[in-house]
């Protein structure tokens, strides 16, 4: 009997024995950081770095920001704590002095399951801009920041809000005079990532090109929020950012800028979004007969070329029809007739903004059935990014990317080609275990409901792109993440 | 008195009986200590399970035993590609058995057995990487088997009886790999059903070429457990999808497969006895776990098990009047095929080491102790057939390593 008890009690010692793996992943040695040192990773950037999604910053999205995902993987190879300037809630949005200064997150409303609709969550944000957080923060992603904002002192000074300060940076700046770069350098990162420049073209693009192309103007003080940043200024600041970030010998990663044509904000609404039957088309053509006749006269008089005549002639027919838009680059004919407007029908080269979809096809004047927006009433400058504006954006993007690639080389950094990755996403889609991610709005899985920023799954794919480039550059073997385990759009 | 003991055990039925896998071979501590051989061993009332025909040749007119085991099982999981590591924190479970055998006259014996040969108790961390496959399962069944044995002549007997099964199941998993409510709480479903009843039977035959040499055969039929109108509770579902994932009921069916055992034992001398058993479990009846919910949802989970064999070896040594020592080993083949390695029963082939002893308190009353250690090699395996809502399938896998430590204790009584 004693023997029995002895056997039983000695075996109890074994019961707690967890099975041990030959190469346990949660112990040092399985993953290595190679030539890099991830002990203090600092991410610098804009909304993409902050984890912005569905039109705002909210907790769940911050948790899945690409730097946060990377930091979690880095922790398997010596990575340290990753502190983020977390917001209060999963509602999103910001308030200041009781006023909502930034809207709540977008979710899909399934009250009509046949047509899920993106809506802003009908709740009041609880994150107050004036509640300053205690840093420092490894995630120095500041939504809305352009490249020159990163070196702007006072960008986090609430007294400068809204003109020259950023509500997100106000919350996290170490003091009211600090710049984003200074706060990043203060932490003496052992490893950094930098993804900046998107807003330097995107602000212009999402405004429909209402801003100014500032190429040639090197004074950002004079820039508006929808302007294109001068590429020379961009290059100069980018160089000084890297100079600072690598000064203590830190290794890092930089990302180039994706094409705007890869993101659903510019690709969801087709240029020929107007369905029409033959009878209606005939009616509309009659309404435009006078305009088309005027064009013929202008051509006959030598005011416009044959090419412009053809481009401007408005013609509807049964089926899908191109939207009527205003194009300020067309020859101004108002001298001939004050009512002569710069109208034409859109082509594939023009990008109609996602936000335009809510008004397209509706009546500008409820009492006037011929005031259909996009047919009788043209889309205005802020509703469409016309071909000439797209070209300005692309030119600036090419210049920025040339700078980024060159400096990545010069500073011996990992270079993350997000442009190719997002083009792959939009062209053929990116396969993952159990599915495919595309850039189709709302259902593609890659982009959140704001049409510009990725979903958590999209950020996971970006994090993998970073990790793969970092592994290759620094001989590390950080594991990637499983995109299928990250959420896409949220349903109300 | 034996009746009372038996009855007490059945009353304790709000236990969590089963554990460690799905077939739990712990049907008697004397036989377990001998590698769970027993189809041709005439030791005790445990033969009611191992071979009903054996009752006819027990040395005592009345034999009874009641025992239980304590399963401490561990599952470690990791995935090198993604840097995942998780450990299942399985609740300790206590399968039991109770047997009584009585020789009415020199050709007829009757008996009753209650035992728990199938069950599972696995609990992974909440929202672990495989939470879309399983977070938690408790599966239990009690077999109750009235038994008769008939001695055809001195060298042969047959036996058998109907089996009444009552079982219960509780299972939770996340609805998919990422769906959550707006706060990020993962959408999940719990199904629960108790009082699932079914019938089966056990048949056995014992042949004794000599006084020392026994050959036995036992067949236990397949038993299909049909859970009908169990409760299905969907949690953390976005309000817009609550129609699609409405709470309600579910139907599902789980086979408890048929098992054939053939074996032999040989009494070398007064002290030594050896036994060999071969089990064949007809797992191929478990091809898919399908659930249909009252809200219209269908869940198809291919399993595609194959028939599997177990090879058992046991030895018994009577040290003196007070002590009998036992030891054994068995090799347990996994029914899981490549690509179907699901984390709710992550079992690969295992090496099983057993030992134990009997302490005879007096000529009638004895205490049996046993110990089983299950050793699994670490295995790289995956489940490749999880259906996604887009019609594709996703794969989930990594490296698994399991073990289990199972001490057991019985009391037996005979006269």
C-alpha cells in the first residue's frame, strides 16, 4: 500500500511535464535578427504606419498596424516592447473641446443584406485630442503627415491646431515644440522603418486635383493640404530623415510609394458609370445638341483642334455611357459664348473618386429631372481626377520613388517595393492560405471601407512584404504572419 | 455492497469522464497494467469488457471491480513558418469502469459492466491560431453492458450482451479565422447536447486448448451517436449577421467505431503469465463530422479516418500471496490520415508503457493500481480541408507533440 502511494506520488511529479519540442520557436535560437538589431524598433510614417483603417484610427486597427505586426514577429528574435499611441476605443474619431474633429470608423451596414452599405458608426468618439499621452512611442506614424511635417517643429502644438498642427501628433508629441523626427530620434532606435510620401501626392489626388502642383516651389510653408510636394524638397528632407535615423548606426527599412490606380478610392467608380436606354440617350443627345453644335462652330473658326472637337463632343447611346465632367485643361471658349463650358465625357484615363459615387446619378436640383449629376450636370473638379492631374501625380510619384530607391541603396537599407506589391494586389490579387486578397472595394479584403487604407489583412500582407525584404537584406529569418488570421472589413 | 459501489459511481455522473483522445483504452486497471491486453486473460470481472465469454471461466463465483483513471494529457503545438506556439490546457479527466460477474451455475454466467471507452477533453487557449477548428471539446460516453456467458464445454465459452450508451458533447470554436464583433471579440459557436442515447452490442468467444493456454475473440459493434436538437449558441456575432447565425439547435452524428480484438494468453508457470492482443478499430466509419444548424448553416468537417490497429503485450507476475505485479507495452496506430490531422484529436502513432500491481488485502478484497505513459513522437502535420466561406479550403498545421500520464486505481472483490 505504501508502495502504491509512493508510485502514485512520484508520478504526480511527471504530470506537469509539457511535451518539449526539439526546436522550440518560443526560445532563442530558432529565429535570428541577422545583421539587424530589433531590440528598439521605431516606425516612422503617416496613417499607413499608424494603422489607420476604415477612415480613422481605432484600437483593433492599431493592434494590427504593420509595424505592430512586425514588432510581434521581431520579438521572436530579440525584439523589444512596441509602444503605440493607442486611442480610447473601437469607435474611432477624435474630439476636441467637446467638438467632433474627426469622424468615427466606417463599418458595413447589413440591415439590407442584399446591398451592404458602408456607414460611419453612429457613436460619439471618446478620444480627446487634448489628452496628451505619455510616450515615447515606437509607432511614430502620424495620420495625415506629409514628408515636410516630419521635420516641422510645433506640428504637435495644440495652439497651432488645425492650421499647422496634427491632432494625432498633438496626442503623442513629447512637447509642443517637438517634431516627429526629433521624437523618433530621441528613442535612439536600433532599427527603424520609414514609409513616407504617400500624402504628398495623395492629398492632391483625393481632392480631385483641386490643389496646386508645387513642383518648383521649395517652401512648404506656402503649401496647402491638397498640393503636390516638390520632388526636390522631398529628396532633401528624405535624405535628412535617413541621416538622422542612421546616425547611431541603426539599420532600417524604407518603402516606396504605391500607384494611386491600385487603390479602390480611384478605381471603384467606372468612367462609364451611366446606364441608359435608347430613348433617354436620344433625349440627352438633344439636350447637348446645342453644345455639340457650338463645338463645330468653334472648330470651324479654328478655336479648337479636330482632336479637341472629338474629345469634347458629347454622345450618349443605349448601354453604359461615360460620365460628363468639367475639364479645366480644355480650351476656354467662354469668349464665344459665356455659357460655353469646358465639358467632355470621361475616358478610362480619368479617375472618378469613390466619394463621388454617393452623388453620381442623383439630381442636382430635385425639381429638375434633367439635372442628373454626371449627365445633365457635369462632375466638377473635386469629384474626378482627370487624366492631366493623374499625370502630375504619377510624375511626382516617379520622382519620389527614384529618390527613395536611391537613398535606400546609399544608406544600405532594406527597400520595400510596396508599389509592385499593391499592383499585384490590384491586377491578379494576392493568394493566401484559403483565399485571395484583391483591391475590390469592400469585398476584396485588401482595402478598408475608406477605399485608401488597407484592412488588417492588407496590413498583414504589407508586414510580410517588409519582413521578407528585411530578412533578405540583413540575413535575418523573421517569420511572416498568416494573412487569413487577420480581419477585413467589419460588419455592424 | 458491490451494487452500492457501482451505483455510487453512476450517480457521480456529473463528472467530466473522458479525456485524452477519442478512443480511451482504460477499461480496467488490472488489464491496463498489462498493456490493456485481456481478450484471453481470466483475471477478474474486467473480462466483462475485454471478453464477455471469459466470465464463464473465472475462478470465483462472484467477482466485482470498480476503478477509475486520472488523465493528465498535454498537447504542445508550434508552427515555425509563423512563429506560433500554443499549449492545450486539458482538464484532468477521470474515466471509470465498474464490472460485476456472477456464475449462476456451471454453464451460465451473468454480469454487468459500465465503462467509458470513448471521450475527449481538450482545451486550447482562447483565440489560439487554430481556434477556427477547435477551442474546447468535452466528449463523454458511458457504456452500460448487461452480459451473459455460456460455457459450451470445458474448452470453450461464448458471451455477449447489448450495450446501452449515453453520451454528451460540448464543443466550442470560432466561426472562422477572423470574424469578430466591432470590439474585436471573435465570433464563436458552442454546441451542447447531453443524453444522447444509442445501442450496440459486444460478442466474445474464448477457446482454451489447454488449461494454460487461452485464445479469445471479442467484437464490439459500431455505435452511431446521433445528437438531435442540441443547443447551438452563437456568441459575438455582428448584429447585422445575427439572422444568419441565429441561436438555435443543431444535429450531428458521431460514430463510435466497431472494434475487433483477437488475442492469446499463456500461463508459463504459477507465477508468470504473458498475453498478446491485437485490436482492429474500424475508424473508416468516421469520414466526416457534419453539423447542420436550425439557422440553415451547414458545417462539413472531413475526417477521413482509416482503420487502425493496436498491438498489445502484457505480462503478469505473482510475487506472493499479497502482491501481483504487471507490466506491458502497446503500439497504438493513429487512424488519422495525412492532411487530416485536426487539433481536436491530434494523435499520431504512440508508444504506450504500462505498469501496475495488485495488493490483496485479504482473500476477497484487493486494490489494483496502474500507470500508463503515452509517448508520441513530435510530428509535422496539418489539417488541409477546412472549408472557407469563399468555397476554398484552408490548411492549418505545424508541429504537434503530445503526451499523457494516466494513473489509475481500482478495488476488486471476489468470493
